């Protein structure tokens, strides 16, 4: 855990404490908890977001979900223009598999985006095994349930840590 870092790492803790990360969720993820729980689990999106806040109290986490592709694009452009964000953890839902507009938007921003999925999309139906956004994301985490979001945040922190070396 970050809180267990020694005194010599205090600067790093301070740096991390000001990091802002956007957790961005696409279509149908508002239905978590009710939607196919055998695939996506019983936690609601609010449950997951609350757990993230509890796990990363040193971060400034922002949460945004929309059923609307355009709203997701606008949110990405908004935080890019605003600046000050370390990265984005994105579960694009079904848009993952076909949205060239979302892919282009991720390409258009400089903020690193980590693609996450609750389910293992490579162990499901054929159409889910293609992600049109993976190539423009810094990495993909798929199949760890709600933990995929936690791992996505850790991955972003790792990127920034490496950049600071
Ligand atoms: C999902 C996988 C997608 O195929 C699906 O359309 C979703 C959720 C996941 O988190 O496992 O909506 O992104």
C-alpha cells in the first residue's frame, strides 16, 4: 500500500496526493448489480466507485458514466483541455468493440487511458474479442471483476512513477 512507503518516499506520496484520475464508464454500466450478475457481479457502480475512493484516499478520483457515446467523448476532451489529470480508467462497455469515434477521441488526447473490463472479453463471444480501442490505450485489464478498476488505477500510478525516475 502507498501509505506503507518509508519516510524517504514522502515526496512521492505528496506527488501522488494531488493526482486526479477520471474513472469513465460507458453504456449499460449504470446497470451493474442488476445486469447479468453472473457475468458482471453483484456490486453496483456506486459500490465500485465507493470502494475505489476507500482504496485510494490519496487520489482525487472523479467518476463519470454515460449511456451516450458523445457525452464520453466530450468528457475526454473536457478534461484534456482543463489539464491536470494523470489519466483515465475507461470501461467503454460495448463501445469497446465498434466505436471508431471513441478510438479517435482517445487518440486525440494526450492523457493516458487504461482500458478495463469486468469480464474477460477474450473468453466470451467472438464479437467481444475485438477491441477497437486497445491500440490507442496504454494497456488493457480484463476479467478481474471490480478489481479491474483498482488494477487500472495502479497501472496509471506505475506509469507516472516510471516517468518520474
Ligand atoms: C464490459 C464487456 C463488454 O463486452 C460489455 O459490452 C460491457 C461490459 C465488461 O466490463 O466486461 O458492457 O466492458
